């Protein structure tokens, strides 16, 4: 090895450059003073994240209101953080030919623990029916641990106008294949009549009947959105309501009753 003296790769500054070097960094600060501010006024003003952002999960529905989840548990097996718990149920066990989802099985219990979830999206890739997708909702904080376990009713996509709430029979003459292919576009008259017989007070009946009779267009699936912006007083009231619900939830959890967190629509 030769004892070659160290030579910096960058050219050495002249005497004036050396003199100004300590204050040169302030040029960046100074120029930033004239640029527009980028501070987000969250939570009073909410900014939508990029379209492919991995946020809160959603369990989707078919246009007639049946659930897409078949309780296969592939999402739970794919989850590297063990955040998903699924128990399947048999549609055959439901009375009078009712179905929660097309085919033999449905997701009877579905939980995602958002204290464990790392939002990697592997569950989405694993799902064979596109039942599970992710929305752009990033507001997933909560005051209690139990409240961060989202149950099926929290994760199910909201019923769109014209969809018929499950359970009810599948569209006559179809199998799960027709559902997967997108050939079911809305509830039928037979499904509406079935629900009218078994749940005459169901609030989705009238809108579904209009779709079945061709008086209204087929339903467009909805998804969970960010809650609208609130002013400070409104946000405080909403947080207090959520704490009460979560406290109730913890009590129910301790007594073994199914957790039913609310206030997350
Ligand atoms: S969400 Fe998809 S992968 Fe998970 S249990 Fe339901 S159908 Fe199976």
C-alpha cells in the first residue's frame, strides 16, 4: 500500500466560499419563507390520501345485498400479523332457504384486530371472491383496546340504495358462479317477496322493490368513506360518544357476549 495523501472528491472552496459556508445553509430556510405553507388542518379539514392507500378493510356485497365473504379463512392464513379471525357458517343452517352469501358457506364471525394489522394487503391478495378490499379511511384510532377489534358489522360495506339486506335466498336459477361473474345486478321480485314475508319491517324493502320492478336503476356498491370534517366542539362530542360505546363494548367483551363496537359508520 502506498501512503497517498487524502484528497477530497469535491473541489476545495476558495477563501470567499470558505467564509460564507457557515451561512450558506440559511439560504434554504430563507427561500422556504416565501413558499406557501403545507400544514394540514386535520381534523377540521381532511385530505384524501392517494387512491391506492391501504386503509380500513371492507367486506363487500353483491348488488342484491348478499355478502361476498364465504368464510374460507384464506385471509386469516395469509395475515403475517395474525390480525384476522374468521369462523365460517353453513348457509344450509339458515331457515327457509335463506343465504348470507351465494354458495354453501358464509363468514359467520369476522374480526380484524387493528392493534396488530400492518396494512400490508396480503389478505386482499388471498381473498378468492374479492370480498375483502381496503378503503382510504385512515381514521383508525380509539381510546380502548377492545374497541380496536372491528367486528363483521363494522367491516361490512354499507348497503347501497336498492340493495336488499341479507339474509335472503339467492337469485332464482343462479349458482355462486353467476354471482362471481357479475351476472346478478340487483334484487329480484322473488327475493323481495321472501323478505316481505319474513321481515315485513325491513327498511331496505321499498327501494329494493323499485329496483326489482325496474322503476329504479340497479344499486351501485358503496364503501366506507372518511367521516366528514367536524369543528372542534363537534369532534369532542363525537369522541365522548365513542368512549361510551367502547366502554360498553369492553363490558360486553368481559361477559362473553359478542363485541359490538359502534359509532364507526
Ligand atoms: S374475506 Fe375473502 S379470504 Fe377472508 S374469509 Fe372471506 S372470502 Fe375468505
